[in-house]
C-alpha cells in the first residue's frame, strides 16, 4: 500500500466519521423534539416507584438485621 493510498483511506475514514457524527446529531435532535410530556411524567412516576420500593426494602432489611442482632 502506497503512501497515497493510505492518505486516501485516511481521508475517506475521516469523511465517514464526520457523516456518522452528523447522523447521530440529527437522530439526537429528532429524539429531543419527539419527546412527549405525558411519557416523561410516566417515566418519572415509575422511577419514583422503583426508588421508593428499593428504599423500603432496604429499610425493612436493615430493621430485620437490627432485630436479629438485638
């Protein structure tokens, strides 16, 4: 492979990388504009439900351990 071919391949890879980044940015913009406020609220509610459940389970486990050691 000659130096010229390597340079051509390097240039091609750079252009492909730039195109991929542009496509990723376009997809990100589309996803940002298509978000629904209702879905965002549902996700927040589910996150709170999960974290609340984990906190309750941890508290119950801590109390059981405390009672067992007492």
